[in-house]
C-alpha cells in the first residue's frame, strides 16, 4: 500500500465513522465517553485541531456540523437526553484527565 492509498482508506474510514454516528442518534455522547473515552464532540475537536495544524480555517461549530450532520444546537434539541445519575457517576469515575 502506498501513502496515497493509506490516506484514502483512512479518509473513507473516517467518513464511515461520521456516518455511523449520524445514523445512531439513539447513542448518547455520555455513553460513548463512558464506553470508548471519546464522543462526537471529541471527534469534532480533533477535526478542528487537524485543520488548525494545517493552517486551514475552520470554526468549531462548522466542525461539529460536519460530525453531527446538522448544527450542534439542533442535534442537542432533537436527540440529546438528560444523563442519568448512573451515567454521570460513570463519567466522573472514568473521565480523561
């Protein structure tokens, strides 16, 4: 595999991950954080950081929209549920430093 093929495969995998997150609106960010240590917001922040490293202008809200498939505020109002006490306790116990 050459470098271009590797980049194309990585980009395709990233697009599929974003599509999966957009399709699985039932999965809450806190569940992702508790199980995997990252969520949609983390992915958007990494996307923006990659743009910043390359000198590409990208606002965080635009990065979030790319990941969520809609404005973040709209996603929150449509799909985000109140976290349970158990979810919050798990997050506090395992949250990244």
